[in-house]
C-alpha cells in the first residue's frame, strides 16, 4: 500500500479509538479516510487483515476488558462507553468473544487499587507484577506483550513469569515470533492455538484464542465447536484444514503417527514452511497451556 493509503487507514483507526461509544458506519469511516466506502473497505482489510467492522468490534471489546479490569464502573455503563446500548447484547457479545461474561471477567481481574504492587492472586501459585509497578526489563517486556497482542493491557498469561524477566522474555518472544506475518495466516495460527489449548484442557487459553480466532475470520460456530469438541472430525472445517489439525493434534498429544499426518497434510496442500509453523505453534501452546495450568491461572478462570 502507498503512504497516503496507509495514513488514511491509520487516521480511521485513530478515529475509531476516539469514538468507541458512537455508532460508526462504513460511510463514516470512509469520510474520515477520504475514499469511497468500497475502496476504503478494500484498503482497510488489505492493511489490517480484517474488515473495518470486525476491527472496530475488537477495539470495543478490548476497551471493555480494560475498563472491567481497571475500574469499578457498572457493566452497563462500560457497555455504553464502548458502543453497546443494550446490556444483553454487550454481555452476549463479550462472552462469545472472550469466553467469560463481563462479571466473570471482572472477578478474574481485580483492579490495580485492589492489588499490591506484587499481587498474590488467589489460586495462582506465584506473585504477579502489576503493570503500574513494572520497571526496567519487566516494563520493556510488558510493552512488547501489549504490542504483540494488540491489547491495551498485559494478559495474565504473560504476568505469570513477571517476577523472573529472563523467563518472561521467553514467553513474550515465543508469542511474538509465532504471531508475526509469515507463511501461515493469523487465523490459522489462532485456530491451532485454540485447538491445542482445548486438547490440553486449558480453558483460559481456549477462551482467549477463540476470541482472537473470530477477529481473524473464524466463525462463532467454529469457536463453539472448539470449546466443546474432543476430535478434529467434530469441527466445522474443510478437509485441508482438518489434515493440518490432525498433525497438530499428534504433536500436542505426543501420539504415534506424526509421519503419516505430516504426509497427509502435505498432500492436502500445506507447504513445508506452513507445516513447520503449525507444529511450532502447537508445541508453543502446549508449553503455555502447561504453564497456565501448573501455576494456577486456569483455576482462577474456572472459579470465576
């Protein structure tokens, strides 16, 4: 994309952030971009990878998560601040994308005032460094985590290792490395991450990556199937995608037959770089899932 087009898209994103509580239409966005709405929609998706409406929805829900975790505003008021005028719509949309209701999410994320500078969260076996208290290398890695996730806060999965910056760097670098632009699409990586987490029974990660999956083109039907299924055959995906998921399932469960599944996935049309990334993604998330469950973060979400 040329520089004027990139600036136009960035101008629209800034406008979205400033007007999260308003009803924004494609026409409104196109006016800010100074393009026709059809040309604008194509440019926006080319630059961000998702349609404008889906990007706006992701911004709204990310801000809702931030407000739920850092303020004690009423859930209804938070919904209004991010553009949802019906409490029921806000609650159902939030739960579908995040995996928890707004109230459950708030219970799992006490505000900064309710936390000590090194928080001892019930159920979590290690203290977590609060964002406001992070200094030095930890603060730098928190910023990298926010940039890698695109969220305005540091997810607790990163904060699990926040008292040991050398370990935090491993988690942040692994996540950022997987979710950079590369052979596999972001949507496919999120699918592998969510499915791997389901196989490892890590509900915290299933909820998080089902939300990201839907931001990058996955359907609500697929997200629901991942949350409730135990076999690839139960998922609403085409055979090519199923072949890749059978390979990552074998990787995740350390079962026999990796050679056969690798060959089947290659025969289905996946390139060697794509297969490498898929196996690496499944391996990374098996590590992350074990970290979350072993250190007690998964138990916090289940209790909430």
